[in-house]
């Protein structure tokens, strides 16, 4: 898919495009993620970009968007104050602002991440044990894709993955959740070609 094809099919009035990926980004790729953020912010007319505010790919993609127009960026955080000094937009939605008791689909799909499935119910009960953060991250990732009562679902996913060990951890959960909900996704094998064509 070329950038032109992407824009013609996915830059629509209600487009919400996830920009996410691995915390560990190869040094030679870091600037490319920033460049993609800038390119998308300049080339799209309608899209909103959604991030999880994680270190690495999320931050690099987001910084490119914010360099052009921070109002195009929406961030969903696992809790209020998460990496506050790295927030690049005013549109920040912490997980605790969402009433998860009214979001059975979010909970069900979060439990499909087998490594953290057993952590979700204790998290919902307010147990602040050592695994609290892991559950919050996975629920945040699910909300990024499917939304909530108050938050529209995403329509597309652009990712930076570890191509040697693809679809692992939180990035893997987010990618799989996109596919399960029929969201088209691409990774750097596609979008780096967009940069090369500029």
C-alpha cells in the first residue's frame, strides 16, 4: 500500500489511527518514526492519531505529530499522570476516567492476552499488587483499539514491531486486538517505504 492509497482510503472524517509499537526501537530507526509522524500530520486532512504514551515507538511517533499540530494527537494512559512530562497533547484520557464496570467488551478482550488474563479481575477490584501496572497497560491497549462508551473505536493501526519476534507483549496484544476487530494494520515494512518515496 502506498501513502497515496492509504490517504485515499483511510483519511476520513471519523478516522482514528493508532500509532504504537515497541518500547525498544533500533537506534537507526528512531528518526524514521518521528518523520512518519510529521508526514502523516502534514498529509492527512481529517485523521486523529491515538497513542498509549509509552516510551519508545509511541513517543517517537507522537513527537512527529506534535511537531506539526499537537491537536491531532489523542493519548490514552494506563493511569493519571503516567509519563506526564512526556505528554505532547492536552487530549489525555487516563484509564480511570473510563467506567470499566460498563465496558464488558473491553474486559473480555483484555483477558484474551493470556499472560495477563489472571490479573484483570484483581485490577478491577482495586487490588494494587505488583501486577497492577501490567493489567493497566493491557486494558489501556484494548481501549486504544475498541474504544469505550465515551470513546470512538480506532479505524486503523500503524505499528513499529520487532520483526524478529513479532506480535509479542503489549504491542502484540494491540495488533491482535486490531485484527480481531477487523482494523487494518501495517508495520514498518510498509510505512518505511512511504518515507523512502518522499
